[in-house]
C-alpha cells in the first residue's frame, strides 16, 4: 500500500535534455532533469534523486534554481536511490521557507 509523505530537498543540478526516448514511429522526445538531495524526512536524508520533466521547465521554476530548498509530496515507495522518476510522481511542489522554526521541524522529521 502506498504512503504519501512530505519531502524537503535541495536542488543541486538542472540538466536540459538529460535523457531522450526514440519511438518506433521515428520521432523522439527529450527530457530535462533536476537532481535533488533529500534533507527530510531523516530516513531518506542524503538520498540523491534525478527527477525528469515531461514538459519544458520555465526559466524561473523552482526545479531550475540551484540551491533552492523545496517541499513536495511523493509516494514513499518511490524514494529509491538511482531510480528514474518523472515529475508526475511529485505533487504540491513549493519553496521551503527557511526559518529557525522550519529548520527545527526538518531536523525532527
């Protein structure tokens, strides 16, 4: 049974055209990727993941901002090292507000 959890992470890299698919009909598709490092929950702290984007990512998107702290929800079973994840696995993406209180909550999770 799946369990949705909230994750806090830091964007460490953004790579345009990081992966591509070739289709039998002769066309192809490119996917940009965002590399993140998970900060919380503690059970996944330090885990690095690449998240591939099915649509073009806006220049000012949180996904493209290196060093940006983000929060999002994801199925706990999707948090496996070196797994290929697409942005459809992520919901409720928002900026993580770094205050003393927020950092304490991250440390406790």
